[in-house]
């Protein structure tokens, strides 16, 4: 909807910085299996959870926001703001 309205009014996005890829897929770390198979529907609470980590730049450096969602209610059931990216930090922060 926003894209259509922008196009109708002749508004274009001007990027001030080139897109920077931050994902490094060339590693030997274990990769978690895809247990959901892209099926994000749930028929009751606590059947399926999903999580993500977002990076937030602050004047003191990077912070990492870890969030866990219940896919049935689509509500946040746990979150943590962390100063490290170690996976155990994300898990411990949401407990």
C-alpha cells in the first residue's frame, strides 16, 4: 500500500548508503533443523514458538534484541536486550 501511494505521488526512495550484507554463511557451526517447514499455523497456545534476534545501534555500540513469539496468539512471550551475540546469551535472556 505504501509503495503504491508513493508511486502515485512520484515519491522515490533515495538510499544514502549501499546495502551491506551482514550474514556470514561460510561457517562450520551447527545449523538448526527447520522443524516448522514454513507452517506457521498453530491450533493452540504453546504448540509452536518462533524467535529472532535484531541488531540495534546505540551511541555505546550494538545491542541485540532477542524475541520469542507464540505462533498461536502471535504475542511476545519472552524478550531480552543483550550486549553480546553468543547464542546462549539470547536463550538465557529470554528465560
